[in-house]
């Protein structure tokens, strides 16, 4: 695969979405004429290999769809005003799940044109811990257990669906904290699958599909875990991003090759300016990984996470990363925007 076929997307807290067509070397910032407010907060992205012309983004102004053919964002009629998480059914690109702030869960079966509120007993929309609204931080279709979907809530625990997102059950037994930031399904070679949730107080594992959780300490000074990602091609390889709080002033990337039984620090070059926040992967190229800090540093690995390079461009504040490849014949985002854009090149 040519690296210049790799399209990377960065969601910022206040400068909308940025695009890179060359695997993160240079970046384009479409202006408001492209359909999204220039200072929107973009919390998440999602795409589906069966629909390469579309990219979804959740923002503080609702849910948007990027259309490659027209190089524009379209605001979808989402019932959620502040969309913090979105996921596409791997078996059906027309099925979308979205989570918002205050915490809510909705399902669409027609690519976001209409929505149905999901039944979620126990889902809290306000927390006394932070004296504010809760938010759905991640939605994950389980790659092992049929029809199962997971959702994490900050501050509201873990929810599980056994019917592909139509109904949800709150599962908190054993969690030291209900401030849950992310979740992953992991499986050691030859062993059963388990679930690991990342919280502000560390990792929690469930071996019974979320019914009970057990705390597992990480080998680090800080136990603030912002995201956890199992490799799509190998569920025994797992990454967790950590730091000393939001946004913090330092962070680390940890990796496990045994489904989280042991962890090792993965060195990132230079001084880390804040909590390492998120990591992006894609099944089309397991060797290519991106990760970012909360305060905008961007890193890339082309050998499966063994060695990392710091990309020259830094963002003000990053909240989401996503990458994919686009087939020939689809108009690419930066070159098909006819109005002025802000372009920053690092080559």
C-alpha cells in the first residue's frame, strides 16, 4: 500500500476536523463553506469499508457525514445535539449507533436519516461527581460475541447490548470508578475472550461479559487511562493510552502482547506534553498506527507500534483520530474543495 493513499482525520476541540491525504505529512483544514462550522468540537469519527464515499463525525453541533463526491459535510437529522461517539455495524453500513451528552443512545437503520431511542435502563444523564452531564465516550461492536455491543459512559459505567444496540443494560459491579473512557475486547492466544474497561482510576477486566469487573493495576505512576484499543488483526495485542489527568502535562503509551496480562512502555519520541489520548488503527494495514496527545502532538508508526516518529504539525487540542484508505476514482477531500482552505504542509 502506498502511504499517500492513506487518509487521516483529526478531530479537534474547537477547530473542527482536519484532513491529511498523505499519512499525516500535511494537513488541510476545510473552512465553514464545506458545511461544518469552523470552530466546531469534533469528538469522534467512523467509517465503513463498504461505503468509502462517506465518513461520519460526531460534534458539539450534532452528527455530520462527509461526502467525498461533493467534498462537503452534511448535517444529519440527529436527535442528539452533542454527539460524543458513533459506530457503524460491521455487517451493515446503514446501521449507525450514536451516543451523546447528556448520556443517551440512539440507533439508525437508514444511514442516519431517522433515529430510534434505545432502551437503556440505569443510564444516568447527570453526575454528582462532576456536577454536570454524563457522556457516552465509546461505542464498540464486539468482534467475538455475536450481536453484542458495548458503550462506556463518563461518568456512568459500562453498558452492554445483546441485540446490536436496540436495548442496553448497565453493568457496574466491581468498578472502582464509573468514570469510564473506553473499552476493548481482548483474547490471549488459545484463551477465552475478556473485556477491559479504561477508567480514570485504571483498568478493569470482566471475564463474564461485564457482569462483574476486577481492577488491574498498570505498571505506571498514573492510573488515568483514556483509551484502550485491541489490534483488529490480533486481539492479544492491546494498547492503552495514559497520563496524569485531563489534559495533564505528561503521558505514555503502553502495549501488551498477552491480552493485558503484562504491559510495557512504548517510547514516544521527545517530551510528551499531556496525556496520550487516542490511537487509530485500520485492518487494511495493521502496521500503520497513529496516536495523539490531548494537547495536539501526533505520532506515527509504520511497523506495528515498535518505533514511532513525531509528526511535525501539532494541533491545539485533539480528541479523535481516524484513518482509512480510499479506492481510486473517489474524489479526495482537499483537492475537491473549491473554496479556500487552510493548508499546512510538513514536507
